[in-house]
């Protein structure tokens, strides 16, 4: 990336977006879903938004290559110094093009790891259960793509993208992060029927969203609810730096989620074997190569 929005951002954003699809045997939900829960746990517990932002986004960047080999898992497996060197290597592998000051700030948060998950308001779990609508358009049938992302995953990725994009617009990354984490609060109670449903609700739409959002906000401590309201107000438009940052992140995640499904359809065996080295170097690779050749797969 060159310090501004350009096509250079897409490889990193695509790679981070796959955190919606990475799961582990001893944990429930994708990495993105669990980081969403982690962030809200810390916010409700009173951790400053800036610290939550640093720890969650740093963990997401490290996870792009390391998956669920996170700070807690590396400590439990006995790595020296809690595996910080490994986390830094994973972070550095993807974060080299971040604006330098932001990268340094996030890298410093790696050793703390994402906040542990704990008690959260009911809306947090509901958003993790609420699927996104898919592709909808008034007058047309819905296009459902599987696996379906949920609203927790979408909000988390928009938050991560917004923090990365914040220096391009001179935005406060913490404010953009909070707006992104909260921008679908209404969908905890409002099933997602997409653009089609919004158009069919017509004049009732704003009232329905406001009531559903207020119900979610009522589950938060009063001071945090006020912070969330303040963060959400600007994103009704695109005037402030934080609003611009949010909308860059939101629209890119919405489109890149569909892009991921389309790219998979064009994956070739040559790319898997030659570019990615699926049968990678090792003492038995020559035998493996002969097996594939004999079977007509190489």
C-alpha cells in the first residue's frame, strides 16, 4: 500500500477476510467471530476503546498467517516468552505496507493478545448467529452463497479494515473501530433480508432499525452506550474522516466477500501444486511426485 486507497490494498484485505473461514478443533466459531466476541467482552468490561482496538486488530493481522496459533495458544504450548517472536513474524509477514506509525502501535500490542472472551450482552451472540443476507436486489430472487458469513464476522472485518485505512483519511482509528463493531447492532433482532427487505419496508425502515438498535444499546453500560451512539452518528454520511474510513472498510468487505466465492471457482490444480507447493519439499517429495504423475494428477 502507498498510504492511500489503491488496488494495492486488496491482497491484504482478501487475506484478512479469510479469518471468517478459519476454525479450530477446540474453539467455537471462526477467528473473526471470536475476535468480535473478544472485543465486545473487553468493551463491556471497561477497557478503553483504543486498547481494545490495538489488541483485536493486532491479533487479526497475526492470525492472517498463523491462524489460531495466537498468544494464548502459543503460551499453552510452552513457547519461550509466550511465542511473541512467532506472533511478530506472522504480523510482519502481512503488515509491511501498513502506515508505519500504525504498524508500530499495533505490533506493540501483540504480546498482550486479544482480550479473553467472557460475559457479553445478548446482542453479541445473536449477531454471531445472524447470517448476512447474501446478494439481494428488489424484484430479483436472493443469491445465497455458502458458507454464509454472519454479522459478527462482517462487523469484525469492517473494524479491522477501518483501522488499517484510518491514516489515509486522518481518522481516529479507535472511533472508526467502534463504529464498525456496532454498525449492525439492529440485526441482533432484525433478520437480514438485505436491500430487498429494506425497500419493501419503505417508510417504516428507519423506525424499525432505530427500535432494534435501541434494544441492543440498552444492554450496554450507559457510558459505553453513549460512546457507541456518538461513534455511529457520522456514518450516516461520509463527511468526517471517521465516516470515510468506515465506508471504505464496509463497502470493501461487502464486495470482497462475494469476490472470495468467485475466486474459488477459478482455482486450478496448477496453481495449487506449482504456486502453492501443496506437495511441499521434504524427504518423500520425489516419491509423492511420482505417485501424482502415475495417477495423472501432475
